[in-house]
C-alpha cells in the first residue's frame, strides 16, 4: 500500500508541475508590439514584392503578429475569414476595391499594438465598357462607363485631351474637344492607359439630323420620317422608321462610296415596342456579304460593324438595313456612316 501511495503522490506532483508550467507560459506571452518588414506572394515567399494588385493574396512579413486582430488597407479592412496570422507572417487577401488607385498603406493591429507599412497596392488598369452617345460634335458631353477610373488623369479623343466634367470609379463625363468629331477614346489613370473597343464619331456621315454627303433615301416597305424629334440619339432629329415585315431603310450614293481608309459601318438604333431580339440585316450593293444586328427594346444601341463582316466591299452604292424577323416594328435611327 505504501508503494501505491508513493506512485500516486509522484503522479499528482507531476500534474501540479505541468499546471504551474502552463500558467507560467501564459504569463510569459509575447507582448511586444508588431513590426512589418516586407510583402511576398504565396508562391514565392522568399522574394519581396514592390507592388501588388487589388484582390491579390499576399503574405505580410514581420514579427509579433500572432495576435493580429485586424488588417487595414488604407481604411478598408480585410475579411477575418480571409486572414491567417502567425508570429512572423500574415496570410491575407486584399479587398477587391481600395481607397486609392495605387498608394494604400497596410496597418496591422495586434493585441499589443499597431504597425504600418507604406506599400503600393494598385487598382487594375482602367476598363471601358461603353460610352454614350457614340458620336458628337465639339463641346458635346460624352459619358464613359466602366471601372477602375480612380485617379483619372486624362481622357483623349483622337489624341486630343477632352475636358473632364466629372469622374467616379465607374463613370466619366467629358466634353468633345474642339476640332474633333471622330477617333479612338483613351482613358488614363496612374496604373496605365486603355483604348475603348468602340470608336467615337463618324469619318464619313450618311445621316446625322439629315442626309449628308449626297446620300439619298431609297427605302422600301417602310414609312420614314427623316426629321423626327420624338426620340433622337443626339442633335435635333432622328429617322423614325416603321417597318413592314422585311421592309428596309436603304441609302444610295450614285457616285459610289470608296471604302479605302475606312474599317467599319456605324449606326445607332432605338428598338421600339416588341423589338427585343429582332433582327436587322445589313447588306450592300454591289453585293458582298450580310451581317445581322440584334435589336434592344426601349434603348439606344450603338453598333459598329467591321467592313470585313459585310464582305469588305471596295465601293458601295447602296447600303441597306432590312428588317429580317418578318415583324412589323418601329425603330429610331441616328448617326449612320463609316469610320
């Protein structure tokens, strides 16, 4: 019995010592404030980065980071569910949108202090989704829609700086520069420049408020008003076209249009009631090829069709926009021509 008591006594002493050591360890918890030294990515943790992008996964290197409570990117907090802290590093996903387009200091708050690392976290390059209207004259206001416009420094049309009226992350308003009626639209931020996929304006006009450049109306199976003010894309008038099934709005240039130096045909169409998904087919004479436009009901759509899509004709005498769903419909047409 004495032997058993002896072993039990030793066991309880050992347990007590472990408890005491655990308490001592808690009391010796690292209370030093955090330090931040570098940023790496998850695949190459030994190479320090000079800049990263919105939405990237990164590792924040430093010391005394295990008790991290929050990671702040210039006022925007990282999600707790996307943050994992160890003593010498924090694995975290940068939020998709931050305050500044390029300079976003990182502040880490732990149980025992804060530390900040000045670092470049860049928004993506500007994204131009569309602009409206698709044509205009100097001093007209154009609205550019897209994303990542923070820090906007310039918008040019055909290489000329446009006056910036206003800008947000997703929208820019500019005025068409003096002397400019067509050309590529380029948006520049601190991250870089991007050229819109749609070009602005018309190099050769068939219709904008009226028929131009000796083009004439040879439409058929349609009722047309070339001076409608009910619903114009811009300017003072649009063509109000009431189609019979397979009717056509058709323009003719007797002397024939030479396409040298041009790459696309442009037209703006407002789809009337019931036109959603209906088709208008573009064709030319001399015959080459055809191309179908899909209508959008209740709004203006700017179409630009590469000439190669209609057979890349060398000359054009007639250009036809034919209703091709066998549907009696009403549309409005504006800004027809070539670029």
